[in-house]
């Protein structure tokens, strides 16, 4: 990459004097000119290389350079990206190209994984362009754009050009300018208030790995997409005062996402800005540790809701113990069920089943109430929702859908094939290690199935009472 | 992650396709073989339905380590198989700058000198995170918070897998019973069902005792 950019030194952005804003724009213009007619994807790649390099050049100066330079740089990135987009539509959708573009952003392996996951989508032009824009945003964001304070009118004018592009693109491109505006406003309003991890910003070269360690690729993704959201507002009103609206939006989203209600002035930046609490250490290490600990406790809370019987448990070690037990029991259950399916299997004709289900699946759109549904059946199925289904597949699908619902399915049309006379059961409330509960459930379901078939065959509703008593007896026997 | 209906549909479909592909019902396989094939296709279906996550990639990487699974995996995944294996994130350790690690260790040491009480708790937690890393596929290369994230996801998917397999099983058994033509009525029928349930129960007990 370095050699490539040095070859084109007159056009490349290795200009160290960022203060010369006009020069800058001129250089951008020339670079953009080269963009206007890419002869091949390789041309475009080189252009993107340059942009990537540009992005990398900014960090060492971010802390010290003029704010205007940064915003222009970003504006240029935006424009370049936009024009690149406009031409990408003409280029053949090339997932490899998109991958290479993604590589130019200085992400580590984690988010790279996300990108490659993105590429697994059915290849169309749009996802790859989206990925490129995201990567450009990311690279732009990772450069110290946080330092830029103002959106100068020039870059606004340049941004207006972007609006001429396609609607799908314009949203994303407008979003690119938002991080600058949002962070601009934040920086302006509270430059001295928030205790920032400024240890990070002067040394951005070493910090990206650290930052990447701290943040998930998830949060980064969300942040960049959130910034994309914010920018849309700002682009409509190119005035600087409109930063307030964008900023407050960003604030709210930030708050909700990060659940840090005690830090109201948290700017949406790459680095997590943490305010030291009253009476606590303000060491950067302790701040980082606190952030990490809070993340972990957040996730432990989520897991607590998931794992049954963990509401009373407090403390990491015990929680982890419970989680481990739960995961082990689930894995054992899977093995056991596969063993059982192995015994059932040879007696069934799987190929036909699979074909049937493929057809059924297409028709499925949620539970469909059966017209022959009798009020008695509602009493028999003692669990909450009782959707009626005519097909096995719907049964299975909705079974899987609702953990707490058990269904009785009657097929009163009397098909003689496999699908007929099926009482579909399932929906265990708690598929965990509580075996006793598991078995009571299973028995109930089997019995209800029996009742269902009984009613079906006899075809009279007054058998209902005859049906329930075995159920009651069954329970007593247990 | 939310367990949506679409996810379950995709899961089920993949599972059935997997059963078909491994020809579980037609070939004359031994019991163990069949069980392994079913489990394999269920796991692959879960990974495919979930999409690209760290644990899914780790799971597929782990499955492909056995030679016999590779042809099946290649069949099911197609071209995605190669691309999934290449990045090899599961075998990476998170690259950490040595300086930063050393510095943070020094700070931790200074703090530890002050309070020795937390050491025991920390080692317990450490042990358990190690074990969790072993359980969750691809967990070796994750750090604390992402490990918990992936565990959450994995637990949800496992639950969905168990539920789906359970409902599959019950419908198969129901169809089996109806096909074999039970002529009993009323209580007799209920009794027949209890027999089936009891057999299941015995099997389960046996299985659990083995563990």
C-alpha cells in the first residue's frame, strides 16, 4: 500500500500541512477526478488505498492539527466514498473487491470476521457497497475525527453533492458526516467536563488494538450505524447549530445502548469515554477496568435471565457454575435426543417427509386456528396458547416457537397419510435439568395426544370426560 | 439474539436436509453411526441457521477436524465451507501488546498486595471461565465479555435445538403409533400410551445413569 501511494505522490494525501485547507480541497478534487472514471476495479482499489492511507495519516496529527483539516479530510473521505459508490454500481459485484476494501480499514480480526460474514450474503452490489461504506466510515472514525470541531461550509457544499447520488447511498453518506457533527457539538459543549481516556487519543497507533480489545465488534458496529443514523439529520440542515438535535439523538441512543445513565455527556466516539465517579480513582487503568467489569456484569445479568433458577444467585463464580451446568445439561440432552431419533429413524420415510415439509414451510405464516376447533379441546390443553394446526410442520415450527405452549392438533379432515391423526405435542416450558418436571410434562402430553386421537376416532365430543379421567389417573399414578 | 420463527424454520429445514443428505433412514447403519450422523446434521443445522458468529465458526471448525465429517460438511455448506475455515479465528489468540499487558499486570500486582481476600474468588472465577471456554465451541480465543456474549447466543441456540428435536421426536412417535394402528379405545388407549412413556422414561434413566 505504501509503495502504491508513493508512486502517486502528487495526487496522494501525504500532505503534512493540514492547515492549508484550500490546498487540501484541491487535492481532494484531483483525487476525486481520478475517481470519476475508474477504468477497472483495480483503479478504484488504488483510490481506496489512498483513502485508507489518508485515514492512517490523520491519526498522528489528530491531536494537534487544525479542526478544519480533519473535517475536510472526513468530508473528502465521504465524497470519495460516495463517488466510489456511484461507480461501484457500475462495476460487477465483486465480493473479493469488497473484502479488500474492508481490509483497508484498520480493523482487527474481530470486526473483519463481521465483514466476511457480511459477504456471505447473496452477492448483490448493495451489500458490498454497504460494507465498503461501513469500512470507510470505520476508518474515518478511527482516525481522530473526534478532534474536528466544525463542519465548515466548504465540506457542507461538498456534501450536498452527495445528495445527488442514489437514495440508498445518500442515507449512508449523510450518516458519514454525522459523526463529525455529533462529536463536534459534544466536543464544543463539554470539552473539559468529561474525563476522557485521553491516554488513548495521543497514541492512537497503539490504542486501536487496546480499543478493539475493550469493545466488541458489535458495539463498534452499532456505534457506526448509529452515527450513520444521526448524520441524516445534520445533512438536511447544514447549519452548525443543528448539531444539538443530532447530538441529543446520539446521546439518547448512546445512553440506551451503553446503559450509562450517570454519564450524560458521552460523545459517540470510538474510544469509550468514561466519567470517573465521585470518590473513585481516576487512573486510566482503573477506569478501563471499571468499564470492563460493567460490561461483564451486564452480560451476566442477561445470562441470569436465561438460565433457569439463577435469579437468587449473586456473584460471578456461582453464576458461572450454574451456566456451565446448564450448558452441559443442554448438550447432554441433545445427545440423548439424537440417540432417540436414531431409534425412531429407520421406520420412517425421511425423504417424503423432507419434501412435504419444504412445501409446508412455505405456507407457514404463524399459527392458524382450526375451524373444527372444539371448545372442549381448549380445556384439555392446559397450557396457555392453543393454536390449531393441520400440518406436522406447522406443529413443529410453532412448537419450537413457543416454549410455554403445548398444542393439541386435530386433523378432522381424515387424511390417511402420515400427517393424519397427528396430535402434536411439545413446548416444554423448561428444557433444563429438571428431569422430574420434564417427565411429568412428557406424560401429560402423551396422554393428551391419546385423548386427541381418541376423540378423533370416536368423533364425538362427549368422550371428553372419558378422556380426562385417564389423564387424572395418570397423574395420580405418577 | 431472539429466537424467531424464521430461525426455527431455517433450523428445521436444514436439519431435515441434513438427514436426507446423510441418508440416515435408507442406509443400513449401525445404531452408533446413525446417532452420530443425526447429531452432526443437527449441529450443522444450528450453525447454519444462526449465521456467522464466533461460536458457529468454532463449531464447524471443530466438527471438520474429524475426517469423516468433512464430506458431509462440504456437501451441506458448499462454497461457504472453505470461506468459513479460512479466517481461522478460533485458533487465534487475541493479540495483545506486551507492554500494555505487562503494565496492567504490574498495576494488578500492586493492588493485589493490598487486598489478598479477592484472590480466592478470582481464581475460582478463572477456573470456571476456563471450563466455560472449553464448553462453548471456539471459546478458547475469546476474552471475558465476548465469551459471555457467545455463551448467551449458544445457550439460546442449544435450547432451540433441544426443543425442535423434541417436537420432531414426538411427532414421529405419534405417526408411528397411528400407523401401527392401535385399535384400543378409551382407557386402553391411554394405557398404551403410558407404556410408551414408561419405556422412554427407562431409556432416559439408563442414559443419565451412564453419564
